[in-house]
C-alpha cells in the first residue's frame, strides 16, 4: 500500500507502525523492508531546514543593515568587563 499511496513520505504514518511491529516481535526486518528507506522522511526535513537556514543567512541576512540593538555597546564592553561608576543605574 505504501508504494501506491505514498504514506512513507509521512513519518508519523510510516515510522509508528514500523516501531510497533519491531517491538511486537518482528525484529529488524521491518526497517529493512522496502530497501531500508524508512529514515529518509525523518532526516530529509531536518537537513532541508538546516540548509535553508544556511542559504538564507548567506544570501539575505548578511545584506540587512544592523539594528540599533546590535550597534549599541553595553556598559561592560565599554569598561572592559570592570564595573565602573558609569554602569551604575541611579533610580
């Protein structure tokens, strides 16, 4: 049925029954059935998300101007980690 309806593309529909049949006693054969491609729908979205983030960071985010929060230096950076009187907030 999986090759006809494509349910193996949905990890929730494919991995759950495989895990159940493994625990029920069928052994590792349930993960070898169908060429052993059960892990692709689980891993591919994670790899795609990482690659998409990397591509976005390299091609788009680098070209954005820095925000005011990124440009503002903290008091501890100005005083090189030493707490000086300019870092004390009054009231």
